[in-house]
């Protein structure tokens, strides 16, 4: 369930006009058609299912790295050792609520720390360039599943 999704209705197909490697283009295509955060493994197996000569896992990782650097892809740390990736509009980012049990995630449509950045900048004379913030916990379904029997509804 997405609170907000910026995917899927962008008018300018910007990325294609950039000079991307073949691998990076394919990785981007996979990310473009999903709202879910995908791991490198997910992307790799998606490509293996549909490509005659799919890029190897190393290429997928390398492509993701360069896409992140270009600001076309955001990498998200789920705290389980495997990063997830999603396509973002250039220069944009979002934050996520990550369920520690089922690993579902909800995209938040607003930046939670813009004010904090400004006060840090003022107080510490620190030029803030970015931040990473994910919120971990239990989604509603997992809370219900863990509730004592009989207490449902
Ligand atoms: Zn959950
Ligand atoms: Zn997101
Ligand atoms: Zn933010």
C-alpha cells in the first residue's frame, strides 16, 4: 500500500536521453514498472526471466551504483543487509516506513527533516547536502497478526 507514489506518471522520459550503459538502461526499465522497492537480486532475476542475455549480478550492482549517482535511483537501507532500490525523479527523494516483520514499505510523500536541516545549517554552519531517513516498526497487519487471539475487531 502506498501513501503516495510518484512513479508511473512522469511526463518527461528523461532517463532515456541520458547516456546510460545498456545494463543501466535495463535496470532502470525494471525499476520503472514497479512501485515496490527492489533489491539487486530482485532486478537480476526479473531480467533473467525476460532477457536472452541478461546482465550478470555484478553488472546490476554496478548499474545501480551509477544510477544512484545520477540521482535517478534512490537506494534505501532496510537494515537487513540488503539495500533496496527505486526510481525517483531527478533530485527527489522519499522516506519510508519499513515493517521489520514482513518488510513491506510505505513511501512518505514529504520530507520529514527539511526544517531540521535548516536549523542544523544555521546552528553548526554545516552545509547539508542530503540525508537518509527510514522509519522502522510494525505495519498494521503485522500488529494485528501479533495481537492476542480473540482481541480481533
Ligand atoms: Zn508488516
Ligand atoms: Zn519510495
Ligand atoms: Zn528528506
